[in-house]
């Protein structure tokens, strides 16, 4: 591969999961959690595919080695999460995981590689200093070691969109930059993006975000897992339940702390989900007092699996994004393909560029 070839990628670094999409990796969804190498050595990852988990080191923190991949959630020991809200983009582990994610979206060689990156932020952070903080995390030169192999990466450009816009772009264009749903480009769309740590509302009219429709509330599905873990521990302190361990068993009616210790959770789980859904919907009603103005209302994000039934009762014709976990990142990638081209765009593509947020 020519070292001058520009690699395009879209990244959605959420509180719960890091989602990425690039020319070379068509979809990466890993937990937003790291293990130190020492912690990982105490874990039993026997029998797992070696590609599922890798060892990393960043030039930002030389000598500190971390393990990351799809199997991090199987770790029984302490992991390091990028989950937080205040000053999130200045946190050490957010910076590290962002670098490791960029490096993981490049499959070949040492480099140097040049990257054009599109990512997102909560709607309320768009146009604020938080947007510049995200750019500062990604843009520039990164030296990352993966399993003792160095990668030198130059992120030449980093564009930050209002996060829910990614799902709109994913519906609107394909991976060759062709418009596949004409009506998206001229519609007034309300989109609800339920993540781990936040729920974002956005109104998008003809691909332009409308500021008065924007809202972010600091509640997501992590709130559900945390409350359920708190309940389990209040009932049985020896259970030592955590939001992550609860998430892994959430589909069960009994929480299995061990083979000998089981706690019924069916009724309290239903109560917590109902109360969380009602709170989010109430916030939505306050922000979007007139929902009939939208031509289409879309539900996306990792919280869809749990909260979809409640939103279908509230807005019976709401559209559920099929690949809701990855749609934002893939939409960012598609726009990145258009923005990174030197050639003139066709008229429909110009519209995407001129009206992006």
C-alpha cells in the first residue's frame, strides 16, 4: 500500500462502546474499556481467537501497556472505562482508547499512514469548546504499537458532526457516495440516539441540524445497569454486581453472581426500564412539543434493544435503524469519503457537503 494513500474512517467513541468504520475495517465494535497488561495477565482468555484482543502501547505514555478488544468484557478483574461526562476528552484513557481505535482501523504495515477522520459529539457540545477538544485528541501524529508492531499515523483532518447526523447520512448515501434515499435530503427528520451515557435528540431539516431541536440528557442505558447493580448489591452485598456484569446478564430473569448465588431480578428490572424510558420520553416531550412537524422520526443507538418497545408506544410509526450500533460511525465514514476527494462533486453530493453540521 502506498504510504501516501489517504485512509478514511468514521469513529463513534461512545461511553459504552467504541464504534469505527474505515476503508480497511468495515465495522469495529469494541467495549470502551481497557485492561492494563498486568491485569490481563491475570485473566483467562484461553480458547479465544487471538484477533479478538490485542496489546497496545502509545507514545503518549511510553512503557504503559494495555489490552483491548471484543473480549475485554469477559475480564473478571478491573478494567478502565472511558465512561464519564465532565472533561471526558481530556482524560488519559479516552485519549489512549481513541488512538488505539484509529490504529485498529488500519490493517496494514507500519506507515506512516495519512488519515481523514470524521467523528461526532453530543448535540449540545457541537460548536462549543468540547468540539475543539475532540479535534485535539484525534488530529496530529500518533505512534501506536500493536502486539509489538509500530504504526505511525498522521490524522490530517478531523471533522466533528452532531452525533445523530451519522445515522441520517448512513440512510442517505451508500459507500460509493451515491444517494440511495432521495427523500432523506429534503425531509425534516427527528432523531433519538440512545447511548450508554447520554440520550441525544436532534432535528435535521434537509440535512441541516436545527439548533432549537437539539438536546442531550445525561441518561442512557448505563443508568439502567447501574440501578440494577445497586439493587442486587443492596439485596445481597456479596454479589458484587457491577453495571458491566449486569449488562452481560441483562436478558436473564435471575442474576447469577456465582453457581451458588442467584438473585431474582425480573420485576425490578422491568420497573427500572419503565422509569428510565418514561423519563427520557418526558424530556423528549418537553423539547419536541410539536412532533408532527417531522416527516420522519428515527430511533438509533445502543439503547434501542432495551427501550424500543416504549418508544414504539410513544411514536407508533417511529423508524428503527437496523444496524443501530454501527450506523453513526458508518455514516461518518461515508461523509468522509466525499469530503476527502479532490475531484469536484456532483450536484447532489455538493448538497451533502454544503448542508452538513
